[in-house]
C-alpha cells in the first residue's frame, strides 16, 4: 500500500504532466495567432447563429426578454463538450491515434489524474471562448452583465462544482469508451448534443414536451446553467422560480457527489474489463 | 480501370458503412438533436411553422457538409495516418477516380441519412412543405451536391499537405459555415455582402433555392436571389470546382511527393 502523501504527490505529478501534454497536443499544431483564432471562431459562430435566429424572428430581436438567459446558457455550454467529450476523447486519441494508452497504464501514474489533466487544456481554451462570447454579448448585444451585479459567491461555487461535475461525466464516458469500438466518435457528441437539447440551454425548459422536461429536470447540468444565469444576470428562467440560489447550488453539489461514485465505479469496472479482454491497445482503424 | 476504381472506392461507403448499424443511428441522431434544439428555439420565440422547415432542411444539408468535411476533405489525411495513402499512390489507377468514388459513395451514404432527417423532422414537427416545382427542386438539389462534392474533392487534394491541422481545419469549418451559409435561418439575414461572399460555398445558394421551392410564400420576402439565378450559379460552381479539383490534385500530389509528406504519420 502506497503512503498517502506519496500517492498525493503522484496524483499531482500525473495531473501536471497530463495538463502540459494536453496543452501541447491541443495547441502546437499551429502558431499562437492561428490557434487563438481557431479557439474563438467556433464558439463565436455558434453564438452568432442564435443571434441571427432571434434577429430574424423574435419581436425586438436580441432585445427580447428571453435572449440574455439563452445567450448566457449557450456561452456556458461551451464547457460541456470541451470537458466532457474532451476527457473521453483522450482514451480514443491515446489508444487509437498515438498508441500510448498501454504505456500510460504501465507507467506509475494515476489514470484519473491523467485523464482530468488532459481535459484541463480543453477547459482552458473553453474558458477563453466563454469569456470572449460573454464579452461579445455584453458589449455588442446588450446582454445585461454588470461586474457590480455579479453574485461572485454563486458564480465561483457554480464554476468549481460545475467543472468537477463535467470532469466526472467525462470519466464516466471515458469508461464507456474504454470498452467500446467503432462507436467512440459518436458517444461524446451524442451525449453533448442530448444535453444541449434537454438542459434548456437555448430555450426555456418548459418549451420541451412535458416528458422531456422531466428528463431535463433530472439532469444536474440544467441546474448548473441556471445557477450561472442567476449569478451573471441576477435572474434565471421562470422554470426554476421556486428554487433559491442555495438550493440550485445544493442540487449541483449533491449530484456531483453521487456522480463521483458512479463515474469512478463505472470507470474501474470498464478498466477491469478492458484489461481482461486486451482492449487497452485496441486498434480499430476508425 | 477508371470506373472500376470509382466503384471500388465507393463500395465501402455504399455497402460497408451500412453494416455498422450504430453508425447509421449516430449519424441520424446527431444532426437530429441539433435540429430539435433549434426547432425549440423557434417555438420558444413563436416563429411561423415554415421556420421549423428551414431548420429541418438545414439539418439535412448539414449532414452533407459534415460528410464533405470529414469524409472527403480529411479523407486523404486519415488514409495517410492508417497507411493506405501510399497504396493509393502506387496503384496503377487515376487518383481522380479514387476521389470520385469517395464522392459518389459519400453522396449515397449521406442521402440515406439526410432523407431520414427530413422525414423524421417533418413528421415530428409537422413542417408545412409545398413542393412547387419538382424538376427544378431536383435539379437544384443534384447540382448543389455535384458542386459541394467538387469542393470536397478540391479540399481533399489541399489536405494532402496537412498533418494534424487537417482535423482542426475540418473542425473549424463546422459552425462558421453553419452561420454564413444560413443552415438555420435565411442567409439574407446576414446582409447582401456576407450572403454574396458565402455564395462561394455551394450549400448557401442550394439551401436558399430549395427553401424558395419548398416554402414559396414565406421565402418571398426572405430570399437572397431567385431560385433560377441560384441554379445557374450552382451549375457554374460545379464545373469550376471539378476542374479545380483536377488541377489541385495534380499540383498538391507533386508538392507532397517533393516535400516527403505523403507517408509522414502522427504529424
């Protein structure tokens, strides 16, 4: 049994090295200027699609009362595919593309810290994209975010618990990815796409048919996005009027704790299966 | 030999890709999720029902754009990574035939997915479509595909020089093209200048023309150019892109051979 302080240092070292490696893989294919443009163009284009949809139809265009909540929801959702699919993608990338996953397992590293570390680079890029998108909203589209009006305690709590929650979702998906072949590319995107639809990111949750609304209310990301809306805008969507800020944050933190057990358990189970079936160095050529 | 190569390269896409049922599921599901989310946005802001049709049609055409990006433009990069590219180069056949086979197979493969998206989307959201002129609609659709896959063949040659940036470049061209081509709203909303610039992409004019032919009354005030003019431009684009693809393939293959990039992996 490894002493706990040694295990802590090993975890920290694995995390640090994985974060550095993730950053190199993410960014060193282009010079910094091209990389910066690449990192911003995609999320900004996604936000502008919403802007034009509102501009063409909604009475008052982007001044419609719905728009700020939708815009903030869409901006924060940039984190979801970046962290969630990013961590699970590490399994595919290391196993299929670089052929390195088996070496990660033979090295003295913490696999969880390694996976989360690899997700950090994507989260960092996503953070810049979120900030720039919110700045665009505030400066050019009259989204009412004022520094003095931000609930800092709520935003910090929501961001920290949200990042942990998304990392755990990523580890859960990573476990699924470990034992699947040829479906890998679809899994992360399908989950992120499903969450985009079900969590009321770009429309009020009550627009969904009632049975889908129930599913949306069962997902912690719905509450996380609502908490961020309230922290930044001072108000969220009417669907959660009955919940206080503390209750929203409580749901996010509580579900994160439950998710932690589920994610770690699923990953360990998948890992055992992958080792037993020799899937750690699987090459499906897809 | 040319046509045997075309058939040989199209085969895995026409037959092979149908064997993995989960792929069909994901390829229909992913665009449908996006389409459904955008449909609910329009419902939330009480848009006329025709706008739901704009989104469904845009979602179906986005399947073609994604196929062009990931299975045409990036294809030779994947082939390089998996070690097939050198086999293509040493095979005694035309590389143009390989690209054409990829394009025809991709068109077939994607048409099944796009048809499913239109059918499911239209039934699910009760989209009120009125087909005013079937021959012109078919003409616009097919010409758009020829021009689009011609562009894909041209990009495919260009990507011969790329390493990992091929993946990033394809990734980069998803949302921005959805925006400027008006996948989810009429392109005219972007203004005449941006819409004119975006017309360089065949899918922009193809979508606008098809929307005019399927939702004539709603598009009267929202169209960019008339469907006939757009069909004319698309025909010209198809010829230009195919010619450029032929020239680009010869040029970039020569360049890639000279710079030793044809067999470099994990770059």
